[in-house]
């Protein structure tokens, strides 16, 4: 086990184009992670993701898109100081690699930067891990939304 | 312990375990049930002095404890502290497990919706 890097792989029974949209677009991101997301899904775009309610102890975390090559790769840096450009050593780098597999997609995720940034940021990650209680909360929000969804060809 | 002190301890713990040589040393200490700078140096491609330095880092992070026996200090792994370090990282991993499950469900729901529309 490499301490300082997290690697995961999951098979998704959906096309790479759909999976790419889900991992990259701000509207989708907030369905599976933060409560709000503001950025453009293009390389170099800087924005922020929001956990909880800003007026009630929530947190706004910088988010910068590093690479976006549909439908194969999407990567971003987060947790860098708001007044600094995201770079190695001041942020966590999350990379999604997608490859076609049968009728679906093999989705590989890596998150690196814990070692360079020291421990506090892993504590930060831990604090953000479960802002939603689970799928029972999620599904009612998702279904009306899927019906209106357009995936870019 | 104040929050600042706790943070410093966690930072030391993280740096200590982040180094591959030190992780190998922890492995050897666990396998052998302890060891000295000399015994570890014989099993690793680094000098005894480097081993002693790494042991110092592990000691400060609370990951090993030194027992003064004979001419040379003998080191044992503090398994409670090691378990704590591993648990902290694996909680970040399980957060990603949950996120990826949600990504999977969302993408598969979209796929099904599109197929239904095409039928």
C-alpha cells in the first residue's frame, strides 16, 4: 500500500461519454459530492466547491480543473489556498481515467498529494466524506433531474 | 491536548509513514518482533546511520518505542499508533468508495433512461 495515494477502480454499466459527464460536470459533481459546485469543466478553469451552508459553518474549497479530455480523462486539484494557483505541493490531485469495457466503462480514480501536503488535508477530506446520508436522500433529488438531462454527443 | 498540538502530532505521523524506507523498516520490525539500528541496517540498502535517523523520526511520531537493552537500543513498533495512522488514511479511502458508488448509480440511471427513450 502506498501511503499518500488513494486508488480505486469501479465498473460502471454506462458508456464512457455518460460517465465522463457524471465525473466532470459541476451539475453532476454536486449530485455525488459537494453541496454546490461552481467551475467550467475545461482545463485551467478555477472555481470552488461548497460543503454545507456557507452562512452556517459550511466550507468553500478552491477547485481547479487540470485536464478534461472527453471521454477519457478528467482531473482536478482542490484544497489549495484560495489566493494561490493550484500546483503540486499545495493541493490534492484527483484523476479520473475512463476506458471502455464491454458495454460499459472501467472508471479508475486516484487521489494524490497527501504526503506533500502533510496530514491536515487528510483530516479535511475526512470531514467532507459524508455530507449526505445515502441513497435514500439522493434518489428523490436525482430522478427528476435525469429526465431533463442532455449528454453531449 | 490543544488542537494545534494534535495537528502537529498528526503531521509528524503522516510524514513518518510517508517514506518508503521507513515503511519497510516498520515491516521488518513487525516481522522480527523488534530490532536495532544494526539489525535493520543489515536488511536494508542504507547505512546504519541513515537507519538510526529514520528510527528517530519514527520514534518522534510515536510509531516505535525504544527499549534500552545492552549496548544498543532495541526498537518495537507501537501497534496502537500504527493502527491509528492506517485508520486515518483508510477513512479517506472509504469516502471515495462511497462517492464512486454514487457516480456508478447516477451514470447507470442515465444510461437506462436513454435506452428507454430509444426503445
